C-alpha cells in the first residue's frame, strides 16, 4: 500500500513539471522557395521578423479560399503549388490566439518570384482616395471612375476577388484593435 501511495505521489508531482511548450504561429511571411522554381514557402516569424525554428508540425492554413495543411520544419513550410503568373496570395491561419492573415502580391519575373506584402490600409486607401478625388474635383470624376475600374480589373485578373478584398480589410481592422 505504501508503494502504491508513493507511486501515485511521484506521478502527480512529475506531472506538474511536464508541461510542453505550446507552439503557435502568430506571424508568418511568404518567401520564394529556394529549393523549387515557381513555388513559395511560408516562414513562421516573431514580431521582429526572426524565424521561429521551434515551429515544427502540421498546421492548417486557408490559402486563396482553399484549406491546406502545411508541414513546418524548423519554422518553414513549402507550398507545393506552382505559380505560373503574377497573382495575389491571401493566407489565413487560425489558432487559439485568433486569426492571422496576410495578403501578398507574388510578382513573377525572369523565372523568379518576388512576394510583396500588401497592407490592408493600402487596400482601403486607394478606393477612398479615388472617391475623394472624384468628389472634390467634379471635372475629374470620369478619370476617377476609370482609375477605379482599372484598379478593380487589376485585382480581379490577378486573383483578388471582391470577397477576399473585403476579408483582408476586415482582418486588418480586427488585428488593429
């Protein structure tokens, strides 16, 4: 009976010391995959932009509306879909701390990919500035409407739909508050 009590006490005391570190992806960036052409990689980073090498395992992401499971090894996961032309990539990851999302424009040139992060503030500012120009200068309203149509066509032809446009702005506003 004493042995059983001793074993129970040891198990209870040992369990109080055996907490695993919780690994979560709060920030991530998109980079060109150095090992494959026309592919991108997701890198888990901290707020300073340093790679979090402790991130290992399988994480669920929603990329351009499709749910993908990415396998992270030392903070890096490879997205195994070829990018044939310049396009937008909208990636979301949800964990216990909330939803984290980023919008990138992947510019393809000379068989290289250059990811450019698009801020939600910029997405919101361009239409507002065009509307203000059209409102303030009545003579420029036609030019503002044409510029707005070009803006919408550029976004749509490169894979940024209207719902994704508004979703990235809403996620940005949630992250700001």
